[in-house]
C-alpha cells in the first residue's frame, strides 16, 4: 500500500538535493536553490518569476506550472496546448509546493537507502482516469501505494505484516468524502495472506477435547470491505490520510469457511495517517518530482492508526460455535485505543488527465 524505499539520488528532502535529482533524471525540476516564489490559492499554483536571494528576478519556470494545466507540450517543432483543462489539483500542488519551498512535512523520517523504481505513466494503468466520484467531481489524481512490511496489534493478538501490499485507484482531492473510485480491475486493495504467530488451538483458547488438525497454521486474508478515502491535509504540516475498511478471513480447516474478523457490514476501518493517531506518529517521508511535476513519489513513508476498533469474531466453526472462544482468547471485541497498526511504504501520485493522455485513453 505505501512505501517505496527512497530512490538513491532522486529524493528531495531539502533545497540542497534537487540539483542531484535533476542531473540523474533528464526532467525539468523545481529549482530549490532559487526558492521559487509560489502561491497556492484554492489548489492553484501561480507565479513563475521569483526574487533571488540577492533581490534580482529569476525567470526560470518551475515544474509546478503544469499542476494548473497552464502548460504546453513540444511535439516535433510545433508547440501544442496539452489537452488538460485547468483545474485545482490540490494534492499534487501541495506536495510539490512543499518540496519547492521546504515547508514542513509531518514526521519527516530517515529514508531507506534501497532504490525505488522511477514511476512512469504505465504504473497507473488501472487508474479510473475517466471516473467520477460524484456529479461534476471527476477523478483528478491517480494513486498507487505499496507497503513492504508493518505491524498489527488487534486485541491481544500481535502480528507482523509482510508485503507487498498494494493500493490503487483514483480520487478527487477537492472534495473530502466520498472521493475515491476503485481501480479498473476491481483490485484497489491487495495483500498477501498473513500467518498468525499462534496455532489454531491457541487462537481458540486451547479448548479441551479438541484434536489438533494436521495443519495448525492460521492464515489471515485481508480484503476491502467498504469505500476508500484518501486526503492530504496541510494545516500544521503536510500529512496524508487513508481510510481503508477491511475484513480479515481467518483460514484453517477447524474454523470453517466463513470465519471473519470484520465484515462488510461491520468492517475494521483503518484511518491510516502520516500524522499522529493516538500514541503513534507516522511520516510522509521524502518526496521526488517527475515528468515536470505531473508525477510525485513519496518514499520512506510510515502510516499509522492507534484509534481503530475491532469487532468480535463471526462465522467461525459450524454456526459460529467458535466465535465466543476466539473473542475470549484474543480480547475481542477491542475498543479504540487498544489496537495499533504501523505500515511502511510509499505513494505514487499522478495527474489523471496526464495519465489518460500518455496512455492514449
């Protein structure tokens, strides 16, 4: 779902690093040294002449102009207007402006040294670029997130998440909720099945008279159980928030075929943030800008939720015979403040109209 390790030589965490990024990738980038004078008003970035430190003018255009749709593309020897309507794209504008002026990120952390793949338009092939989240509210930003690893605590049950987990789809960043359209392939959220750190009889509270099955492993298979929301807030520093309703299918022959923690009607709703949630604080990580500001990548991100609640087990064993035993053995249901999740990953975001144009849609 979320973090790419930071691409070596490509991440910009401050003014001094942008030139190294620009040298490595032949793309016009924000000139950090000149601290461009940018104004963000209702999602629009304006201003492409800036005063230098010495008081002179700097006519270099920043890549952020492309975020408002006021840009042109070179095709052969003729300049053509790109087929994008000017529209507030607050998510990318805020991210890119944050990089450009060195504004604070919420919980900036140290990024990993492993290299991440440079995002390209093909990464967003499943983005619903022509979708609408509501009347007159089209998808304007594509999102692909990935998670490498993480930790879950649900009731008294602690487990490690092992990725890759993936989140993909599109959203409208001008409205708040609902603001999401699922991926074209219907797979907005995917993750490998996870293995509980305890055998099935321990999960059941070690009931007497029950013969251990030949396979005592309990797998947890997470799936989406409701509408997703993704937002960026910049009131006290930039933070991303992902609302992700999930249900966990607990898999072992002894549990039957319909044993769940969370359901479509009563999901485990994670509100994952790079800001603060309960006793946990995440980090947006480092940012890199590609394709003249039309694609932005975060790396070294950590999203957290210390406030979600977890319902009791349902459908476990014939007629739910094991539900109460699972609840008693694992402190379920579990109220807000008694559960926690931390996931490590990153986000790739792109202008939906740019992706549609590049993919010929």
